[in-house]
C-alpha cells in the first residue's frame, strides 16, 4: 500500500494514480506494518524453518478502480485510476536510470499480475489486519494533508 505514497503528487495534484494493471482485476496489496508484523511473528516462531511459501495480502481484494473510490472517499475529493501502457512505464523507468534488465524484469512482473500470477497465492494466503480504507485514513490522508500544506 505504501507504494501509493510515491504517487502522492499525482494523487493530490492531478486527482489520479497510475499503474499498468487492469482497472477491473483485483490488485494484491498489503501495508508495510503488516509485512513487518508477519516477519516478526515468523522470526519468533522457533518451529518455522524459513523455507515455506507464506503469501500475505491485505484483507480486501480491491481493483484499482475500487481503490480509487476508497481514496476519493477518504481524501474527500475525486481520485481516478488511469492505466499506463507497459511501453510508457518502461520509458518512465529508463528515464529514471533503470537498466535494460531492470526494465525487463519489472515489466514482466507487472504483466504477470494481469495474467493471474497471484491467484494460487490468494487461495492459501493468510489475510493481514490492515484493510485499504484504514490504511488510506491512517497513512495516505495525513500524507496528502501534509503535501497540500
């Protein structure tokens, strides 16, 4: 979820955020505090061997369009999702100094999202506690208020 903070300027200034995935397919998300909590629990669990696939996701299965609705409600102003083409995203990465290999790896990973790479993980994941609305209220809104002032 914290990746939205990297788009704070676009969210506050343009009323939009940009990703490469389909607007109508669920997008896997999780708050960093939940990642930290899960990691701490595993490190304290002496029976854990560190060799398991343990997918963790936030409790909601929102689409980017659904996320835009929640952000709009929590910020009290319209915010929309705008899909960015993979070519435009690759150009953006290159303009920021990413290597050809990094561009290839990142765009392949993002393309895999729409192809269902996380579907099997969703089926076995243990949902964490922070839902997207709570995260927007507790993290995104204060950051947006600070950005605006």
